[in-house]
C-alpha cells in the first residue's frame, strides 16, 4: 500500500473536508443514540499513520464514488473493533448480532458521507453525491487522514483515503498550494453547519420508503396456481383492525384508512417511540 500523507494537492487533517467528516460522524452518532445519555461523540481529524493499519486483525473498508466526478473515490477503513465501539456508544443492545452491528456501522458511515457532501456542496457550489461502490478493499494509493474518537475509555481511529481525482474535485483552484496546517483542537460541529443544533438536520433529506400493510395470508402453492382474475383472497385482518405503516419492513405506526383527494391515506392512531423509529432506519 502506497499512501501519501503529504502532497501539494492532498487533503490534510486541517482541510475543511476532513473537518466536515469529523463533525458529520459525531453528529450521526449523537442522532442515532439508542440508549440515551451516551453524550456527544467528539471526533477529530488527525494525521494518518498507515503503518498502524497493517496491524488491524479484521480490517473493514467501505468506499464511495463522489459524483459528479465518477473517478473521484474515497475509502474509509477501520479495525473490526470500531463498529462494536460505536455500537456500544450509541447504546445498541448487547444481544444484537455482529451482522446488525456492521450494518449499523455502514449506515452511520453513509450518513456521515452525506453530511460531508452537504458541506462540499455548499463550499464548491456543485452538488456532491457520495455513492457506495461494491469493491471496497484496501486502496493501493492516495492521500490519507484519520478520524479519531474516544469510546469506553479507549481511542479508536478510522482511516480516510482519497485519490487524486477527489483532491482535484475538492480543491479546484488550490492544486499546487501548500497543505493546510494540522488542527490543534477537535473538529467543530459547525463544519457541516447543522441548523439550530439539530443533529438530524444533515440527514433530514434522506428518502425512506414507507409501505402500508392491510394484512397477509398463507396459501398452498396449488391454490396460488389456481388464482385468476376475479378471485378473492381473504386476509388475516378484519375491516375494523388498523393497518400497519412500515419502514424497512418494520412497523412504525398503525392507523385507519382514509381517502384524501381521491387517494388512499392513513390516519395515524398509534406510533412507536422515536428510538424504535430510528432503529427501523438501520
């Protein structure tokens, strides 16, 4: 692995993009607090030490292409202990599987990427859209920084490695200028400019698919093959029972069916807690 921690067009820990990532990750951890009372996660950008990455026993890498430049790529890597540390910090149940912990971690990274993209869009005047790509093995070359945070009394680090195409996208008029100085203090959460201090502000525009369930039933394959136009299927819900509103196949509310301007709608009669709704997004 050849990593350039210095360079005229590299992104250093003092660069606004590094600061935006640090602030965004801290905000996401606060927004997804499932246990209550975990407190803010202070994340700071720091100079990278690629040699430490070689000692990671179970490395995890996740990559994004940063549109509108399809060649601009950013990798985020960490030791396998980092997802568990973040899961514990946000109050995730101890009995959840490793798969759930890893899925939550990847979702946190995707949301942090969206927060950093919002800052990039604001600064560059061009819409930036991070899109995950499948092949996210350890990168062979690029500039690098680290995001460090304290959790459960230990320090953890995540590596951010970008290529030259991303550097040029982030620094359209600064290629060839000296690197920004190293920061002396933790990254300010103002870097992603959330409105009114709301940690959900940077992910409010994330689109979620909601569906409504009127019920279900079980039928033998032979009966399914006999279905034809005009056939009636009886569901396991009476007309007086409320319908269910689902996000990611998780029930978040129940209510009554109504008609709004000629379209079906649902009048909410009961809704799950905010904590349960957050978990349904993971």
